[in-house]
C-alpha cells in the first residue's frame, strides 16, 4: 500500500461539480492499494502518516505531525500510483489492487483514520475527481508499506 502525501494550506475535491471533501491546513493523501495488500498494510500506513513530522515547529524545523498541529486529512483514492512506466509509453496498472479490494481497503483506511483523527474528508472512490490544493512548502512525500 502506498500514498503520496502533500502538506497543504488548503485542499478540496469535487465530483461532477459537487464538493465531496475540503480541509484547511493539513495533508492531502493520495492513497493506492496494491495487489496482495491487506488491512495490516493500511494500519501501518495510517500509523506512519499520523506521526510523520512534516509540519514546522516554532523554530521552523519539520518537527510536528498532523496530529500535533490539529490539521485535516483529505484522503483521495489514486490507483495510478501503482503505475509501471518501465516498458513503452503506456503505463501498466497490473500492480494495482482490483477495484473490489481497492474499495474495501480505501473504506477501511478512511474508517480507521476517522477513529484516530478528528478531521477527515474524502474524495469518492472510482469517480472522476478534480482535486484543488495549495501545496505548503512545497512538501510532497511518498509513503509505502510493504505487502506481507
């Protein structure tokens, strides 16, 4: 399971002109489930995400987590993170979880995030989404936990 994390001053997602999620300062989480992933990978990724120290402290050092700063989480499904671009010019997505597994793990991840963090917004799994964000820093980091 993997995610691309962007520290944002604000972000929102819309589907067909309807806003499905919005946060102020916090993290935009582009989340990808891969073949073989299970709830254990989602749990480990979420634990790492919530404790990742990428917000500035009073001295300007990245020393605080999203929980420390009471920031929001905007979690958006993003199967294209599993792309393999090593052969040819058309990406392959064979490493991505099936839509059924992807949906199950996405919903699980969001439910667990809502139990552990007070401010969680989402996109809509499988939808054509438009994500608008102001990347703060910019700070953009990949997070990955191994299957198994």
